[in-house]
């Protein structure tokens, strides 16, 4: 079977969909070598792939607007190239299939319903049009893959997709060569770790405020924010800010917030290895791969009390109210001082992480493909 895949996110390896693309496709190709996989991207990517994977460069048209250029590439150029090559099945690894019904079976991975549920992601008219088209196009898909039972329930509720047409396949930690290298930051002190995005739903201001109020004045423990450099959050760690968040803020704080550049996987592995805990207080997630990464690395987790975090961790996290700065701060304080809890969450989380693997994800995805063979 010839399988055509929108592999645009090969170009963005540090995103969640980028990791999904780079881990899932080679694993499927190794498990089922009789299939041919045609990976469509706007540029050729320097990546080692199995012999039955073929990169197909489909150049974008030079429209002035980035959004129009991207939409035209997704909805017109890639489907046309898939038809030209004669693929037997098309898989779009994020909602990007065209509104027109394609002549081959179409599978779409919907990681979450954020663009349709949260109005912050539909502020601009072009965003509204893009996500409206994407929602209508999903009705044309033959099958939907999603990453959690929570996301499945949201897809049914907000996108009105029938349950029988949705298959849940959880994500897994990134495939690595176990290489560890130190990032260009000081790791002489203990630290809490944040790994994730910096958009509004990630709740970064509340995390920083909780750390500044409850941890930095009292413990020589830093908070490392991966990829947070030049994201506009530096203003939250000034002395003036500290004075605002606590009336009796000590003149000299013991811990500090460290924003890093985007890190290589080997550098991120180093941080996971040495972190005291992962702290993630997002308001909304479809899965949250960072939690699985942390469990796999054997470190405890402080997580926002939202349904999908319970599903992913299997209750093996210290849960806090993401809307309450004091709840977040007290949660960090509790974990720092409770060594038995640290060890319990780390050991049990490590064991749970074994339930998440790319081999399992690849086998389940191939099962969906074979529904249309």
C-alpha cells in the first residue's frame, strides 16, 4: 500500500507534532516494510529514514500571506501531489485535509480541539476562516486518530464526529540515542523544570508568580523554563514584580527563574535527568507529552488538576489548581519537602511510562490503515 503523509512538521522537530511526525513514521516503516510511505513537506529535511520512506518536496506558492501560503499548500498542492503519485491512503498528521472529498481513504490526527474550544486562538479573521474550514474538512475524513480519551470526548462534543470513527492512540517519549549533553546554563543548584509552550493556555505567568512568591525567597532552587528565552516573560522576574506578588518579599531571593533557548533533545534529556520535578500547570491540554517524558526520566510531576493530566499520569502526580497561585506554590513547597512523595511519584511514574511506546502507537496506527486496505 502507498501511504501519503502530510509531513510538514518534519521541519519543526521541537514541536509536539514535530516529534509525533519524526517518531511515528520511521517506526511504522520498520514494523510494516511492505508499505511505501510518501512524506510531503515544503522543504527537504536532513533526516535518516527507512528505505521505504520517500521524502517528496512540494514547494509553496509565493503568496504574500503566510496563512494563505500554508493553507494552499495543505489543501491544494499536497492532495494534488498525492493523487498524482497514486497513494492508496492519505494521513494528515494534524487537521489539514481539504474540504473536498479525496479519492482515497483519508485519516486525520486531531491532537486536541483547542482552535475550536478556546476563543484566544480565533482572534484574527484569517484564523477564524482557517479553523472553520478545518472543522468542515474533518467531516470528510474517513477516520480520526486522537491522543487521549479526553480529546476523543472533546472531538465528539465540539466537532460532532461519530465515536465509531475515532481511534485513541496515545503518544510516547521521543526516540533518542540516549545521548546526554549539558545545555549552556549553570546546573550547580537544584531546579524545578518547565517544558512546554508559552501561549496563553499554558498558564506560565501563574507558574512564575507562584515560584517567585513561595519558592524563590526560601529555597536555593531554580526554575528552568525550557525554550522561554525572549518570549516576553522576563518582565515577570524583576524586583518590582517580586514586590507586587508578596508584600513582605525578602530583599535577597535564593532561587531564580532561568529562561533557555530551544534545546536539543540530548540537552533536554540532561535536564530531565537532573530536575527535582517537572511543573506543568496548563489550563488545557489534549495530551501533554512532557508528562510522559518526565515519567520516563524518573522524575516526579506537579501538574494542573485537569482531566487529561489524570488520564496521562494515572493519578501519579501532585495535582494543583492552575487558577490559584497559592495552590501551585504550596504544591511545589510540599514536593520539595516530602522526599518520600518524591520517590514514590518518580518510581511509580517510571513504571507507568512503559505503557507509552512508539511501537504500540505505530501498530495501532497501522491497524487504522488496514481498516481501508
